[in-house]
C-alpha cells in the first residue's frame, strides 16, 4: 500500500504523528509500476499514457489519456501526485523546473540531462 497525498487525497490528521513521521522517512525511488499505482489512487478515472522517470528516480512526468499532463514525486515517505496544467515549466541546465501558481509557490526540480527528454515538456516561449 502506498501513501498518496494530493488535492483529492487528504493528508493524515494533524496531531497523530503519522504526517511528521512520513516526511522524515527516506524518499522512495519510483518505477513505472509504482507511478501508475500512485496515479490510479490519486485520479482513478484517468489512465496514464506515458511515463518519463527523472534521472534520480524520485519523480516522473506523465502524459495522460485525457490529453493532460501530470507529475508524481517522492516526498519523504509519501508519494505526491498533481496535474501540471497551469504550471510553468523551464529548462535550467540539466533539469526541468516546474513552478505551480498560487500562494504556496510549489516548485519542483526534476533532473533530466537528456535535452530531447526535456524538449517534450518545456513550455513554448
């Protein structure tokens, strides 16, 4: 069983200690099976068409069957999922940076040394 947290899946209740404990755990290395399982738990009505794992194995970019795009990443002992529509995607050296809108300003840095892998995801200028 994996722990998936996102807008559609609430985090563990404050005060029960499980949220802090899962953030202190080591990040999980992802594979395509784990990424598909996490996305299915997060958004079961939309299947994954394509998975591109980041070079470090702690994140993956997804192309979805409904035409959308998503990201799955390891955060401590949790696996987080999110659609990336509305995020700004930029290439910064050997990595892609995803900047999500909103007051939280979530920013993810995903290592992709292969420039061809990056080109598929970069927003047009």
